[in-house]
C-alpha cells in the first residue's frame, strides 16, 4: 500500500518526520508516497482556508531525503490564466519527479500538464467522481483520481472500476463522509482568493450524523485491487471538520 498523508495541524517548529512519527506511527516511511499541505501562499488553494504554510523548506528537504513527495493542494474551483501565471514560480520550485498537484479545475490541470510535465496530477475528491462515466472522463485527463469517502462502502461500484492502480481511496474519513452537499468547498475557494467572504457549512442547514473519524478496512479494499490511500489526521475530539 502507498499513502498520501495530510500535514494539516502540524505545529510550528515540528519537523515533518517527527510529525509523521507522532501522528501516523503505524505507517512506515517507505509506504508514504507524499505529504500534502500548504507551502507558499497562492490563490489556487481550496478545500481548507489558507492561514499559514504547513510545510516549511526544511520539511520539504526532509521529505526529499526520505523519498517522500510534496503534494500541492491546488483545488480551487475557480482559476484564471492570470492566477495560474502568478503561481508559476511556485510550480517551478516544486517541479520534480515524485511531486504531485491535486486539482479540481480541468483547465488548471491542462496548463500544469503543458508547462510542468514532471508533476503527477490528481483529480481532487472535490470533483465528486461518483459514476463510471465521471471516473472514466477524469482518468482521460488526470494521472490519478480521488474518490469520495462514501464510495468505500459501495463494494459493487468500486469492484467494477477500471485502472484501480490509478485510483486513490480514503483510508479514513471525517465530516465529509456524511455531508449532504459539501458547500464549504466553494466558499473556501472564494475565500482563498480574496481573504474575505462567508464560510459556509451544510451542518447548520441539514442536520446529519457526525460519526467522528472512521477508519476503513484497508485489507478488504486492498483485496479488491486498490493500493493507493489518502490518510487524514483527526483534530481534537476526533473530527476533521465542523
């Protein structure tokens, strides 16, 4: 199995390898494909509000030494060509074999593919690839795709997927597992561009079960042919979101 791991919540001053050992102690360093988190500011971040970098230059150096790639979460819904050009120096800095960009906007994926071919480009979970048609279309454009958390429980659906070696499933899940609409993603995309705006969450609008952090049966998923997994860190109280 290969894991991509979230650096969200890494305390200031804590080296990334120490953070991984403390928070993901059961995962061998050799099994970590990449770590995703904010580096420098860019208007292309999505998913979570950018407050400060989560991966420092020292962290990146440690990761490269350990053969762990950087995964840039460039998941903003809205991208202009001017914003892409503004972010080009950042993309150039991390342009090397083993690094990846997580992308929601298809035009951004095409621009990165054209100008920075060493990146592995992954379709974000935000794309909500919940049908064979959607997964197939995404695999035509992206190197790998992330499927929504809730599909882990649909054995019939995921068993029928082609190219399982190019599909990333969640190893665990937080508030997005039971979210009915995921309106936070769009509001955060807007906020990361302007620094203002209203954060929106569906929880006050549509009450749902909050299950905390759920660990999936990776042996069962591996038996179906899946090898790539995305691993989240729980916040205090066992949540990842609201």
